[in-house]
């Protein structure tokens, strides 16, 4: 599979400026993040991506959108790969709001309040990572899957810190 950390969000931009949690729940991408997401279309063009799994957070959805459009793929909402509940940005938007904002995506399997409690324990995060590993190991085309996720989840999955918009191949 290919793992991709979402591009820069407004939370990331403000946190970098101040070093403090800016109190922004479920932030959208910053202008720089939106441009980076558009560039990812070309960066990932040579990869044989046939499926996109995406976290329900807005920043992940906005990162996946231009890639999905270019490839003609409808992203699959995958709450298992959501961010660890630690900061204000880790409070999501209710499923009903996401359905309104993203009418072409299927949020039917998403609870209205789907994000993790703050703070989410290491044990709970690692449990999600292991469940995702098991899920992906059972997928026939896992090597053709793009997973758009978040820093803490991807750190647990691969053991490395990915910066905003970084991607790499990850083997199970």
C-alpha cells in the first residue's frame, strides 16, 4: 500500500506559527496544503492506485479529493485510520455535516460522532493500527491502495514521522 499523510491544514499552519494549539476543530487544508494536494496528482501518477482509503477528517478528504478525481476513484471513508485524539484538530465534524459537505462520498457506516476521545491512549491507538494491519492483510489489492491518514496513526503503522503531504510504500 501507499501511505500518505494529509497536506498542511490550517491547524498545522497556525501551530507552526505559534507553537500552541490554535483551537481549530476539523480544520480544512491551508492554501499551501491545497496546492500541495494538487501537486500530489502528478507525484502519484506513476503508481498503480486502484483504491483510496481516507480518514473522515476534512484535511484528509481534501488531500484525497484531487487524486481521486484524477484517477476516477471514489474514496472509501475509513474511520480506522483517523488521527489520534490529542489536539483540538482531532475533533471531527459530525457524519451528517460530512454528508452535506461531501455528497458524493458514502458516510453511511460512520457514527454521527466518530472521532476518538481526547486524549486517546497509546493502547487504543495501537489497537486501531493492528486492526487496520489485519484488514489490509486480507485485501487482495492492498499494493494498489492509497491510504490518506494522519501523523500519529502513520507513526504507529510504519514507525516513521511523515511530514504533511509525504508518502511512501508500506509493506505489511
